[in-house]
């Protein structure tokens, strides 16, 4: 069975990670708008992780590994893919 790969998922994960790091750096230099970028980045990462867990035919709760981004991406990557069965 060939799985349909979503091109949106890696884009969301990269953009969310970059926004999160950028927001964190902005907060470090004292810019108050860094918190907005941090929250938006986290939301985008969680949406990307949700799409990833749906591709693997897993429950939505596994998307919470995205809270540990980028280390949490390994947790999702090593989940057993139930869409193949």
C-alpha cells in the first residue's frame, strides 16, 4: 500500500520551528513581540504534528510530542505506522 505524502506537514514543522526559535531569540533581546511569534510557532508545529500522526493513523493525542520540538519529532517518527496494516 502506497501512503500519500502530505507536502504541507514538513513545511509546517519547519516554519513553526523557525518561528519558535525566532520568538525565543526576540524575547532574549527584550522584544515583547517575541511571545506572539513563539505562540504562533508552537501552534503551527502542533498542527504539523497532528497531520503527521494522522498520516500514521494514530490518535490525535500523539501530536503533543510537538511540545518537545525538535526532540519530540523523534517520538512521532518512531511511532508504529498503523496505516500500513
